[in-house]
């Protein structure tokens, strides 16, 4: 009995192995009107549908696959006439492209499932024949186990593998390079001069990802102002080039912790960060210092404090200032270090009294600003609770940092809280965190009134340079896609 059971188990395992081997090996190519694609499956990952362009090393990823595999659609060639048409302002029938892509996926799935069934049964049958001399079960029993196992595995894959995408799937962009922020803009529009097309093809994902991921009923984002948002450099000057590329000489809002202790030496090391943004807007975190504030103000930064903008001569200006077309105010962290105290560490968590003081300040200015910068969301917790209970009647964005974790929260339709993570990867003092380089961006309309349209969260692996990015449209209800 034991020998018979072992033989049937080996047959079942062989059939299972054969079916999954086919799952990992089978691939097909299909020609669409916009290009040629190759389809295959990459097991061992969270379920997703990937659309990837190897030649330019850009991809867009969607959820919706329930099996722990990635269903990959690799763009092997792009139809040049189609790309030129889109780049010059023309349009492509998105419905037709989606139907073609759906047909290609269906054809691949049919080939894959048939191959899995046949391969699983064949390998199971070969094992049954090989073990036949060593056991008594009849061959038809062993073959039945091989056929049954193959059929069950194939049916499971047939149910769990096909992607189930919503009407407005939320894409995640990725690449093996740190310049994803530029691609997120290009994905919205390809209205480029024909002479620039070849140059852009070398560095951007063009065409297919836009056709799939950008629903036509949303406002286009081309030509609109954009802010890069960062925090928590923690004196990791090696991350500055990535931040400079992300900002692209545009506005940069930095939400605290440029330094690690705010000493004179650290201040000298990180002062060049002012050149990363035009303008460079800064509010101090608990790891910054009054020395750093003054140095950045003298270098031309817009340094915000709860009592007003810090000028180069040490005087204070208005609390609400205008930068990048927005009315902004900032609250420097009450735990900020002081040179008079030898840059002593004051901790990282605000007291309840400090939260109350922030709430009072917030209530005084919340109706006069479009955006507020405050390093710690914990310091702002009472104000956030107030906004959750009594939603703002006008758009308001709160930029925060401190946690080193990228996050975007929406409170009703008007309030957005953006945390880009840690642009310094947690800093040298936090090397054990394994924190990726995190950057955020906000695209908005400044006139006739402030209207945030999209928020991007970008993360870059400091070791490999691989990057991922997700975009949230803010011009639709929080649960509207």
C-alpha cells in the first residue's frame, strides 16, 4: 500500500512540475497596430500585469492577477508611424488598441493552458511508465492521476491568471534608472516636435503605456506646473544628484531633516541643496538647526517658520508667502536643534501641548493658503483630525515627512497629505532601515484658483538604481480611480 501511494504521489508531482514548467517557459508574439509584443509569465511575484519596453527600460504595472505571477507584455517593437502620429499631436483609437491587446492576451492564455495540460500529463505519464515495474497499481490508475493533476492545475491557472482590471486601473511605473519623474510627465502627452522624437525615445516610455493607462476623460497634465517634494536627506549628499534630476531646475519643496544634527560642518556639506530647486522652499525638521536655517536663507532659499519667512539678515517676513504660484506657509519643528544648546537632540515626537500649538497656528492660516509644510505628521495630528471631522471647503495640500515611509492620504475631496518618504534613503545613521530613496511630486493648476491634479510617489533603490512610481489623480473623488 505504501509503495502504491508513493508511486501515485510521484506521478502527481511529475504532472504538477510539468504544468508549472510550461507556465514559466511558454511565450508567444503578437502584432498589434501599434507594435509587436511578446507575452509570457514570470512566476514567484505578487500577481500583476506588466507592460514593458526593454529597449528603453520602462514599464507600467497593474494589479488584478490573483495568481502569484506576473503576466508580462513586452513591447518588442513600436510602429514608428503610430509613434510619430501621437508625438505630433495626433490620436490613436484606444478602444481598438485595447481590443487588440485583449485578443493577444486571450490567444496567449489558450496556448499556455493547452501546453500546461499536455506537458503535465506527458511528464506524469512518463513517470508512471518508468515506475510501472516496481508497483502493482494498474497503468490506467497512474495515468488517471497524471491526467487529473494536470487538469486541476490547468483549471486553477485558467481561473486565477487572467487579469481582472477595473475601468480605471491604477498603474505603477518602474524602471532601472532614477529619472522616473520625467517619464511620468511624458506619459501624459507626447506632443513633441518631430526632431526631438528620436532623443525622447532613448529615455522615455512612449506610446503604449499612455494608450493603456491614461483614460481619455481626465484632464491632460501637459504644460501644467509641477512641484517636486522631498524630505529627510539626513546629510546623505550622495542622494543629491537624484534629487537634482528629479526637480529638473523646477520648484522644490523640502519638508525638513536636510541634516542629521544641524552642526556647522553638516550645514556646510548640505548647503548645495539650495541649487536643486528654483525656488527651493524649506521648513526645518527635528534634525535641522537654527544654524542650517540661517545658512539656507543666506543662500537664497525660502525658509518658512511658524512666525514668518526667515530672511538672509535674520529678520522675519510674512507667514504666508507665494512660491511656484501657490500661497504657502510652513511650521518649523518645535524639536529643531539649537546652536546655543550644542545641537542637542530634542527627540522626535511632539508633545500634546506642541500639537495644540500647531492646531492654533493652523486654524489661523488654513483659509489663507493652498499648501502647508510641516515636518512631522504626528505634530499635525490634531489638525488632521479636525480636517477629517470638518472637511475643508477649498483645496489644501499638506506636505509632511519624518516617517521615511512614502504615503498619500486624502481627507474628503479637498485635502491631500503627501509624504515622499526619505530622499536620503534614511541617511547614513539609518543604514539598517533599508529605506529606498523617496521623492514625491504634485502637478496642479494655479489659475484661476489652485487645483491639485495628480500626486506621484517615486521610490529608487539606492543599490541597484531600479525605480518604481505610482500616480494618484486628485481631480477625481478619492474612491473614483
